[in-house]
């Protein structure tokens, strides 16, 4: 998909807008997991999520190779759309973003604030994406997919940062939505020649990649009803699946209750806010706690864009007590 020189160049592109994010070893999380743990804080980017990196790299190439592009269009549950709006504003390119109805109110507000024209359509991401593709055909807008080599190249820059600061990680947990994040981690690990085991994480309510991984072929689901909207995927991308199948050791499924517990753990142990997908890696590590003893564990906190009402529901005074 790309080589190390291209990844280094992508780091330079991303670095013009996004400083390297921190990777912290939090002692309370180490106590909770019973082993060494390092958290990569992609919640500390200008959009509060790792996706910003992919948008910057994708738009950089698009602007160079197709300078007369009249605008871009895409579909999202939030962070991909914020990424494109953020990057498009830097290049002066109009952007239209489709989201499903009942999408995150605060993510919608953020996309508009970054300059996107927002259109609500359908009941889930897949319906919004299909409508965005139809509009692209009739308007001449450039359709940006949710998975593309340039998006992977961009988000792989966080993995390069993490692996260069901690090349001795034994295992890295990564959430899976459309697959760019875990694909970037696999690519960066392989390009650096490291042995880190990479484990994907999906919701039990949206397990299409997990089911596909187990079956060895693409498996779709009829619904994706998880509250962790960044993992709400019904149809795996074939290219992402091929890379994940080759480079990940397994995919762990976590419940919304486990995600909620991980959000609370991040809040109490690190005072960092995680959205559902952002907390999924910790949820999976807690589920697999007994197999992590003596290992150096990496967690990707992929984003912190959670609506206040959902945050209050998952963290509020009526939430179950944590161990």
C-alpha cells in the first residue's frame, strides 16, 4: 500500500497541522490491568480523533493531482467527516457530508463549525453512504470513501509515532470501524519490522469484521445498533478486511456495557474523555486481562467526541460502581 519513505512524508504533511500526540503510561490503568500499559492519545488532535490525519493526507494528494476539483462529498458517523472538513478548509475546498438521522448532535455541530454542508439521510451509516455516492454522480463532487490507501497512510502516522516511542510493545489493541486505523497500525508495524501483536476490537452489536475474520470471508450484518458510533459498521471494506486478516491476530468483541466501564475507567484513572470507539481498546484489554500478565500493552484512545447526554448516561451518578 505504501513504503516507509511515503509514511515519513505523510508524517511531515500531518505535522504541519497536527503535533505528535502523547503516549502516556498511566499508573492507575496499569494497576487496573495488572501489567504495563501505554495509551496513545489520539483524542488530543485538533478534531479530538485520529481521523484528522487521514483527511490531511488525502486532501493533500487530491489538491496536487486534481487542483480543479469543485468540492468533495462523503458519509460519516462523525470523525471522518470532521477530518475532511478540517482538511478541506485548509485547502479552500467545499465539502458536503452525509450523516444518518439521529447522528451524534455534537459531532454534527463540529462538522458544521469546520465548514461542512451537512445532510441527514437514512437510519444508519450505510444508507447515508449510498445516498452520498448517488449525489456525487449527479453533482460532479469528488466522493471520498471511508477506506482508501491515502486515508490509511495518514492515520498510520500515529502508529509510526507510537511504535518509534515504544518499539517494545507486546500487544496493541485497536478499535475497528471502517478499518483505516487498524490497517495503518499493521502497515507501520510491518514497515518497522516489529513483532507487536495487533488485536482488533469491535462491538457485539456491530461485529461484521469480527464475523468476517472468523469466517475467512466477508460477512455483513443487518444492523449496527451500538452506542459506540465509531464502530457502527455493517459492511466490511474488502481491502481493509484483507489487510486485517493478514496482519491482526484476532478481533475481540466488546459489549456497550464493557465500553461504558472503559469510558469510566479512562475518566477516573487518567481524567481523559473517551468516546465509545475510543474506549473500546481498553474494554477489550480488560476483557482479556488474565492473558496480559507480564506483557507491555498498548491502547489506542482513538477519539473523545462523545455527546454530553451519552457521557452522562455512561458515567453519571447512576452508573454501576467500578471494580
